[in-house]
C-alpha cells in the first residue's frame, strides 16, 4: 500500500477484506453498492465533509446549551468553558 500518495486508492471491498470490518457490506453489480451501519456512515460523512462536521459541531453546542440537565450526564460529557 502507498498511503499518503495522491494515487493511493482503497475500495470498500479492499477495506472490508484487509481489516475484517464489521458493519459494512459492499456488493458489486446491478443494485449493488456499499452499505454501512448508520454510525459508520455518519462518521464517514463527518470525515469527508468539513461543512457537515461544522454543522454537526454547531448542532451539538446548541443542543447542550438548550438542555443544561444533560451537562452532567454520564453519556454526554461537556466542559462549559465557553459559557
């Protein structure tokens, strides 16, 4: 593999095979495509689109500011440094 080069490519099938990935399926041919668990798809979207990542960050901040009871929730750890 030649990661870091402009010519580097890794198909979804290669990724699945090389990493023994779970939660992602790639099918060739008619009606084929790459299908992933929604968490995997969401993380991919955050990685591939800076605009989406910034939108999500703004959404998270707005959500936390509007729901102060969640600030001490063990599921959501928020550091109120900007308040």
